């Protein structure tokens, strides 16, 4: 949701917009203003108050972020030793 309004600045956005429908999820404290030329679906989910920045911070500092991530994502991060 916080990046939806920035889609129009993405490289090759016109090509991407022809190929995909964007999913825009709510994020507390952010408006879901999306450029009207982009096909999109708005989804409202309960927020858990955890940002990607916070998850990266945890991982870089040796703290667990296991339960903030889907199993496949967690396995990929561990397998590829990301954020260490």
C-alpha cells in the first residue's frame, strides 16, 4: 500500500501494467492512492505492525524473524544466508 502511489515512477511501468494486475494491500498509516492507469485489486488485511525494514534489522542483528515470514521465504533466507 505504501508503494502503490510510486508505481508510475517504475522503470517500464507501461509494459508491466500490460502484463500484470497489481495487488495493493493496506498498510497502517498509508493511503492506497494508486495511479488509475494501472490494473489493480485492493485487499484489506489485518495489520501485524511489522515492516520489511524491521525484519531485515532482526536478521542482520542475529534476532529471529521466523514467525514474521512464510515457511518458504524463511527457508530461502536460511538456505542462501541472506541478511547475515
